[in-house]
């Protein structure tokens, strides 16, 4: 009959081997994640650059401010960021006629789309809790308050209206996803 200490050592060794194997797998996955994040960032930068090139009014040779000059330190020329391209954690621009929803980050666009769908169906305003449920988020205070913060920011910038406290709808002047009036 094996000793208790011998059985414990055997189980400890098995657990140690499993832990080492999982740690190696985690290191491999972490390395793959770093590569994937780098690739994703390169695609984000590429899309941003294409947006800058294709933005109307950008790169106009008649505009003296649009001329790019390399810096004295040999760095690439610095261009002003396009106000039309949405950036992660970007500032919500003031709504104006002709401004497309693409000027907003994906989270803000999703809120506008949900409210536009409600308007199209002839339904009333949404609360942030109802929005969270529509988006499939957990109905916990943190998620609801994050949506409320975004909705309030959109309201302050003219994209949404708040006809009753805590109930949001598209502002009358805001149209569908293409923007405009």
C-alpha cells in the first residue's frame, strides 16, 4: 500500500505539470495576442489614413494650412486629424446639418441607431436600462450609467433629445445614419 506522503507527492507533481503546461499555453496565447493587437492597430491606422485621404476638403492644395512640411527632426509630416473620422474614445462633435453619424465612435452610433429604429417603428423614447437590454448588456448599474453618460453627452451636443428625464430620442433635426437633415 502506497504511503500518504507518496500519494500527495504524486498528486502535487501532476498538478505542477498541469500548471506548467497551462502557463506555457498562456504564454503562447499572450504572444499571439500581442501580434494580433499589433496587426489590428496597423489596420486601424491604415483605415484612418485612407479616411484622411478620402475626406472632402482635406489635402486641398489651395489651402495654405493643408501644406505638409517635414519637421526639423526628420520626423514624418504632421497632418491635422480629420474631424469626420471617428476615433476610439473620441470627443462627440456638436451636431450640425450634413454631419454623418460616422463622425461618432461605434458606441455612440449604436445608441443613435437604436433610437432611429424606435422612431421608424413609431415607438417612443428609450431609457438607458431599455437600451442596455436592447444591446444585450448586463443590466447592472455600471453598464446602465455608462450608457446614460453617453446619452447625456449626445444630448448636450445636439444629437439626442430628452423629452422626459432619463428618456432619450433622436433630436428632431438628426436624420438617419447618413446624417444631414
